[in-house]
C-alpha cells in the first residue's frame, strides 16, 4: 500500500477470493472478474486474486516439485496467487469428473478451513471481494472487514437447468443467494435479474446493489495490422466468404447452442454454400479443432481477439441460462455487428433492430440474409462502431467499475475528500 504524507490518498489492499484460476481468461466469468480486478488495480488499488484451485496444466507443472502455490504478476498493482494444494486439487478434479457442483468449496470456506497463505492475505487486506456465491465470507479475525460479492448470474437458476447433481443443489444454492444480502457489505450485480433477486431479500434495504454489467476492456480487442487476413487465410477463407463467429466456453447453455449450430449447418448446407457463409465456434466449448462443411471450430485458444478480427459478425444463439453473455460485449468491443436471439441479448441494454439483428432460433437463415443484404462490410463496421459508442458506459469495464464503487466508501482512497476521489475515479468517455 502507498505510504506518502497524511494528505496523500492511500490506496486500498483488495483481496479477490476466487474458486477458480482467473488468468489467462477462458470463460465469460473470467473475463468479467479479470476486468473488475484490472479496473480496480488501474485506479491505484493493490489487488490480489487468490484462486483456491488451479487448472490441469498447473498441477502437471508444479506437482512433481511439491509446490503448493503459484504467483503471477498480471500487471502493475495486480497479482494472482493460485493455490495448488493436493486436497483442494483432488476435490476439484472429482467434482468436475462426476459433475458435482462446488458445494465442498463453500463448506470449507464457511467453516474457515483455508490455506495458511489465504489467512495471511485476509489479515493484510482492507477489502475482500468474493467471486460468486460459492465463496462465502470466511470466519475469523477478518470478519469485521468489508466483504463484497461479485454476482455473475443467479447460480440457482443455472443449477435448476443443468444436470441431475446440479439440480439437486439448486434449492440449497437459492437459500445461499437469499442470505447474501445479510452476509455481504454489498453485492455487484451483473444485470437487473440478479439485482432484483438480491433486492427482494434485502429486508433492511441497506444495499445499493450497483450493477457492473459483463463489460470488457476494449484495449484487449485491438489487434495488429494484418491479423484479419492471417486468420482468414489459416481458416481457408477468401475475401468473398462471410464468417460468423460464436465465442463460447464449456458451459451448458453454450454446449447446447453449439450442437444446435452444428445441426443447422448440416441441414442448411446448400443455403450456407450458396451464400458463402461459414460459422466459426471459438473456445473450449468443443475439445479441439473441427471442420464440417460450413461449421468450423478452434477448440481452446489463448485469446479470441484475433478470431473476432477475422469475422464479419458476432453470433449469439444462446436460448437459456442466467445473467448476461460476455460474448456480446466482446463482439461490440471488437466492432462486430451482432446477430442474436433476444434472450442472448438480455442484460446488455441493446435494442433489437437498432443495435443488433434479432432472430427466433428456427429462423437463422432469414437473419443471415438480412445481414448480407443490409450493407457492405464497411457499413456494418461503421454500424458496430456507432453501437459501441452509444453503449460505451455499459460496455467498458473500467467505466462500469469506476461508477459502481464511487458510491461505496470502502473503496475510497481518502474518504475525507470524496470530491477529489470522484475526480480521480470517473474516467472520461473520449479517452484514446
């Protein structure tokens, strides 16, 4: 933390407690949590993400050396510490293999059964932020500190729509989320749906429940010259081909949507061929690269920005789930026009017909025709740029976080001079 004179604003030491490793981002929840962490760090706060478990490759790399943690400097003021202890690693592996929800993680944290390093970080922090309700406040001498919750959606709604094991945990999770307004200083909602739920269970009415939508860092979607041409060449596309991209991690609503897309490409092969349209699925929703006629897939990739640069439009075919879809904001940041179901655009603030092309799931072909007949690539790029500028305040994660925490005194470097803090925290819209 910053020392300085008594008149110098003091940055806060902020701990973000996560059940999963965040960086490099691979899923929509990673994009949002990582974006919130970066935004707080860029405000001058000292931010540490403590991830209770790593990814498969982390254990392969560090297991033989009996390392129990890994520390990664993400950028100035932002560090991620990944716990690689054997017990939590095994519980995580078993849960994933048998598709059990992370109830075990909640139980350990709620009972204060945590790694020694996490205890040290909790003692040193000024503010603690729990990423998702699977991470409850941890009992101990740090209980009196301000604890906040990042809500990415209503978890019990997702559990209700998932596998048998998950459905069984849905009533329990609903009770956990209903208790959250009493257990946290405040909650960062992602959309009106979860905000309204938490408000209904805030009997005291003390929470402000600021919404931090699934915004993104626009700088992360800026690519170097020639990227579009390189990506399209690697995919075997020429300039006359039209590429629609669907960015998706392995997440039940995405998995079902991808299967629907594969079926669509098989059934509408003549239509797609005659219109020179290809559909590219980017991300871990599929295990590896795939090419089936007009249907293309990359599998897991280190970043999506280059593939978005190679596309002509962003596609969102999701029809169920909770919260809102980060992919929509990624498309806008990459200046891609959007073709989406109305459900897929929920929580984004985008207006059908004005900001994106809306379609009902059985009628994707007419939507594609409307896109192809609606203008040149230059026209659609200009349209996408206008949409981004129109919705920048609800798409740029730095602006979203700055405005959300402005009303929360726990994040003020100097609570004695709020006007000076406000001037430093609210960012102008016309930055470079």
